[in-house]
């Protein structure tokens, strides 16, 4: 079985907020079953840039990004045109998050 881990899963370990249930689930899968999207790496890097080096959590987030690059090196999946098309089809039926509604309302 293969699992595509969401950014919030990886962030929860980096921010030390992972629940016992999540930690138990992660310990029950094989390392080679867990994959990340390249977008997750980008989101973690963006968070690191926004936090800044002297802010609480900034160093931890940069360390997390480096750990991801090493630990998941062969299991970071690209976003191909086919993946983007599938996501676009799927997302048509999904409610927009608040940030998406705000962006669309303001023409962003």
C-alpha cells in the first residue's frame, strides 16, 4: 500500500503537535509506503520563508524542509500535467476554502 502524506501530517511532526493516533498510524506503515508531493516540500519551504530565521519555529521549519529532502528524496512525487488535470476535475466538486473564496472575490 502507498500513502500520499498531506502537508499537515508532516508539519504536525515538525511543530511537535502530532497526535498519539497519528504517531501510532505512522509507526505502523513502512517508510517506503509514505510519499510526499513536491507541493508539500514547497509549502514547508514557503512556511520557513514566512516565519523568518529569528522567529519561533523558523529554525525548526527549515530543519524540517532539509529532513524531508533527505528522508523522502526518492519518494517526492512531481505534479505532472496528468496529475494537474485529475486534481482540476476533482476540485470542481469540492467547496472552496475561505482563502480561495477571498482570492476569487478579489480577482486574485
